[in-house]
């Protein structure tokens, strides 16, 4: 009940990042994925289920989000925000 009332206490990065994710909802074997773009497209098509797998409080921001680092622009495949 304490967890429901106060949420997860994040004391170190390992507390916020899960080790593995189950992507069975994509209904595809690892060997069937052609590349990272294929995985990204499949996740977008199944976004609600993917967000539920990430856990409580995640929202989807954008795909191919441009990010500027040290005067260079990179594109982040999928950007999620954790509201909690």
C-alpha cells in the first residue's frame, strides 16, 4: 500500500531502469526482425502495450526526436517521458 501511495523511491539509476523488457506482444521472433527500424515500427504500432510493459507513468513524446549535443544533432529513435 505504501508503494501505491508514495510511488517508487528512486535512489540510484538502477532503480529506474529495468533490466529486461518482454516484447511478446509484437508477435515476432528475434530472428524475424530485420533491423532496429523494424523493431521501432513494430513498437509504434503496439504503443499502448509497450507503455504498459515499461511501467507506470510513462508517456510517448515523439519518434526520431532531434537532440543537440556539443553542436551536433542526433536523432533519438523513440522518446518517452516518465511523469512520476
